[in-house]
């Protein structure tokens, strides 16, 4: 369809939008009847027309693919041979530490396809962080290397500003002294930044 055109009626919109879906290798059957009817109305609207209807279909396709990817990541996590999330929650030496919470945050970010650089809420003393690093190492011992969680690493506190790493991306936020806990989930490295307050 030429840019800026709209359908003269619902039948024309139906035909053209089905063709658009087919050209995009997207099956219109993935859309609910309500969503499809809305897209047809958009295509018939003089103000929005085919341009906006095509954008709506593209957006629906991206959302469906994202949901499919989330489901696949959730299945991979649920099928963890080590069952590490359950193990660390039940392990006497780890259950009362922040390790289960940190691993769950990383797992949630993995399933959601979110950022791999995370920040732990609240700051710790160097002593508290040293204890957390020991617990993190213990969690790594529970991971067989065959499961979803692998490559547990940690780094001691570092003054990020002095090291030239004080900025947070393109934001105005700054970083001071931080320690890091790293883990791979299905091959992707997640880095939990921990603020140090002394």
C-alpha cells in the first residue's frame, strides 16, 4: 500500500492485512479476534490508515516473539539439572544469606530478557560483603557445571570513581565503592553490583 493510504472498507482491510501478515511470515491466527478487529478499524481510519495498522501488526509480532522467548528461558530455568535455586534456599549455610535473593534476581532478569548488570538494594560494610563473597563461593560449589547456573565469580570492593568507572551508562548516576558478584545463567553473565558503605 502506498504511504498514507487507508482501506475503503473492512473487507479490503482484511485482505490487505492478511497479505501483510503473510509477507512478514506472521500468522494472523496468533492475534485475538478483538485485536484483529481493532487493527482492521485502524486500517479503515483516514487518520491512521495502513501505516498505523502495519505498525500495530509489527508490534504484536514482536510482543509474541518476546513472550515465546520468555517462555523458552523459563523452561530452561525450570529444567535446571542442579535445581540450584532450591538448593541454595534449603542449604543451611546459604538460606539465611542474600545468596538466594541475588540468584533469584538474576534468574528473573534472565527470564525477562532484562539487563545483565544489576544492583543490590542497600549498601554493605566491607565485612558483610566479605561474608557474602564466601557464601557466593559456596553457592558456586553447589553448581555442578552441567546446570543452568555456572561460573560463579566475585570481585573485592573497588572505588569505581578512582578506577574511571564512576558513571552509570549515559545517566547522571554515579558509582562509588562497589563489589561484584557474577554468575552465568545459560551462558549469559549477570553482574550484581553491591555498594560498600565504609
